[in-house]
């Protein structure tokens, strides 16, 4: 006997995309719609494949609904599955834990939600499948959360649904912590995991799999996103394949400008890279974070004109496609080891010493650290975690100030 099922997780329906910073209303609207379009693609693909069932392993929502339309949308999509005769099996995760959700709606009868007080099992008698799972009662769960899962059903194909970071080594907070060996002891044939936003086959004996999240939500979540299509034959998994279902995509790209003669040549390279990245997105809206890298005498010039280069790159992106947004350009170039002293004709302005003296002033450092802390407090967690702190932040700011000054001195505005 052979059958196929889909394994998805971390839908985060109606979660805002972090850090898009897109003031173009048309582009922003396409990205805002991406999360729902990815859910629709998941249901379309499940129905088209005539899958036996769909697994959703937590964080369907990003928290309590702002209004009931979010819940109604998901109910509508589950209704499509029910009319196709395909059941869905769902565990709730840390973002949509029972205690966090103040509103609820009746789901179709074919959508089976695992309980919170302890793990339970559902059966698909016709396929001899036993599914075991437990939903989060609250955001933080007891250390023995996994221990409540039942033993395998002998002679059946056993699937465990679990929202977990495993040992927490994958860059996610350690919810429902456990190890691979802990899961192996249950003797299940397939562990369907959620919470980690990167797709991964953790183990194949037994199969322990993360599908990743359905739709990338920030530049930290680049590349194809979707769900796992799992094929089972004669009681064992014979194939897992990530099916890309995302409706918009994020990318990071480094562009070597070390041998560019001027800014125009750097922009030419940016355009070539954007065209390649857009082709790889296969028609999806694309948000790109670009980094200019390499040792170049133009380093200070690039730092001083970063905003202008970013604006030019965004214009180039729209020339390539109307839904290609350059989210940010970072200047990660460096000056060559030997560079001429930055000065204006007979002036003896020592930029290096000027900036170094300011950076070493304790009062200046205190003011900068206070400002950085105030900014960090107002940022979303994803962006706050990326911010430098303390001496690292001060050194980065001092270096950028030095390079901006050198860039302006080396190439002052016309008429100066």
C-alpha cells in the first residue's frame, strides 16, 4: 500500500513581515498578502496530490487574532480540505497556545486538534495509521511535555506530531526541549516537528523532520519555503520532498566590488546580481538585502553615499521587475591596507585621530549607548537581536563616521 501526506508547520497567518521597510504601497501589498497565499497554495497542493491527510505542527497563528477574519480565513481553507475528503491533524505551538487565544471558531469535523492536558492518538483505520500528538496549553510547557506521548501502536504506521526546538541548537528558543534519542525511544516511524523555521531532515531512522515555515517573514528566512510531501510505501517512508509554496521570497546577496573603477560599475554589478536573484525566485515577489564586499579604494566613497546607492539599487530593482524590492544595502567593503591621508589640499585634518578621540571619550560613549538602548527597546525582537551592543556598536559607529568623513573629503560636493 502506498500513500502520500503533507507535513506543514509555522503558518503564522497574518503575521506582519519584519523589516520590509517598503514605502511603495503596491509592493508592500503583495508582500502583505504572501502569508495567506502560501496557505492557499498548501491546500491546493494537498488536494491536487490527493494526499491521505495534512499535518500542521503548531503556530498556525502568530498569537491572538486582531479580529475574527483571521480565524474565518483558516476555517474556510480547512473547509476546502473537508470537501475534498482530506482530514487535517493539528497541534498548537507556543504562538497559538490555548492560553494565548481569546477567540475561537468551530473547525470542520475533519480537522482533528490534539488536546493540551496530555498526548492523545487518532487513527486512520483504512490505512492502519496511528497519529500521536499534544498541543501547547500555554506558551511555556513543562519539561516532561514529551514524556506523555503514548507508545507505538504495533503493526501500524506511527506518526508523532510535536512542536519543539529539540535541543535548542538551531537558533530557536528551546520550547518542549528533547533530544533525538528521546524521540527514538517511542519507536514511531515518522516524527513531524514544528517550531524551527528551516527545513531539515534531522534523522532518517526514524524519520525526524522539520518542514520549516510556510512563508519567509524576514531577511533571516531566505530561500524557498513550503511543506514536506511524504510518500509511504509498504509501511515505510520512501521519500520526503520540500514543496515550495511561498508567495514571496527573501534573499541575501554579496556583490564583490573590489576591482570596480567607479560607482557606475558597482551599480552594473548590482543589476546583474538582481536579475539572477529574481530569476531564482520563479516569478515571486522578491525582497533583497545586498552587501557590497571587497577591498577597494572606493570604500569611503561607498560609505558616504550608501543612501544614494541604495536608492539607485531600488530603481534598478524596479527596472528588473515591478515586485523586486531592494530592502537594504550594507557596505561591507574595506579600505586597502595602504591609503592616502584624507586631507583637503593644504589642510592638515587628521580624520583618523579626530574620530578616535571622540570614540574614546567616556561621555560620548555613554550617550551613544543610551541612544542605542532606546532604539533597541522600540524594535521588534527579530531586529533587536541583530543590533550590535556596547563597544561593538561604538566601534562600528566610529568607523562609519570616519569613512563618511573621508568619503566626503575625498570627493566633496560640486562647488565646495
